[in-house]
DNA sequence: CGATTTTGACCTGCGC
DNA sequence: GCGCAGGTCAAAATCG
């Protein structure tokens, strides 16, 4: 899982299907040439049979959930992106002395997850990985939030 | 008092 | 098959 590939660099992407209007965060990040990292990992099936219990048929639903990660330089782990997140786990990863936190969107029917991880090498850098697309708008004003995020983050140089 | 966090147990994929 | 590593569950604790 450490093999992150840069899918969006300093070049406008050909508008991937998951960049909906809902996902204002990613859209804005893309607009400002944010260095967005992506990890294309096919979603495992236990999430599916965990959320939908009566789905016995396997392989029928090829729910591929895209994951988008970006690095920010921030003092705080949790960046307020306008959504409400409920923490559901925390694990310590190898080669990292900082634990990784797991969050889930509290909105009903919206199973977007995100992971927050701090680099052990540079503890000022926080890696936030989003998984999935929100199926609902944010509750707060997005512009304010986004500017708030921008004030907290710092673009990480591409090609590390 | 309901919602959220904490935290260890549990589960699963993968490499040996 | 076993053990590790990462991800999730869930009950208790805590918060607002």
C-alpha cells in the first residue's frame, strides 16, 4: 500500500468520473494544481458484504472505489473539509511510529472513508487518503472551508 | 442522553 | 498452514 502513484500532477486531469460537483475538495485541489496522489486498489469484498448483508452473490458487484491521497503540511491531523467524520479505528503501521486513523463519513448512506497518517520522517506532513465519493453535499459553506484548508496546507513538491 | 472516541479483539489477504 | 500486517467491529468510556 506504500506504492502510491501520482495520478494528478501539475496538469489538469481529463476529468475523472468521480470528480463530481459534490467532491468540491478534490475539484478545487485539482484546479490549483495540487499534487494529488492516488492509489488504485480494488476494493475488497468484505466491505460489500459487510454493508449489505444479504448480498450473497459474489463478484457481481465490482465496486471499485477510488482512493485519493494528498499530503499536507499541517500541525493538526484532522482537516475540516466540511464533512462529518466518525472515527472507527486506529492502527499503528510498520515503519511509522505514528498511528493511522480511520474515519467514516457519518452521513447515512454515504460510506466514504478516509485515513489520516502522519509521516514518521517528517512529522509535519500529514497524508490524508480519501476513499469513495460523497453522495451528498457538504453542510457548510465550501468556499470558507476550502480556504481554511488552504491556509493550513502547503503544496508538496512533486516527484519525491 | 445520544453521538462520538477509544481500544483491544477479530477478520482477511498475502508471503513464506 | 501459519504468522504478520493492515483494516474493521464493537463495547465501554467519554464528550457535549
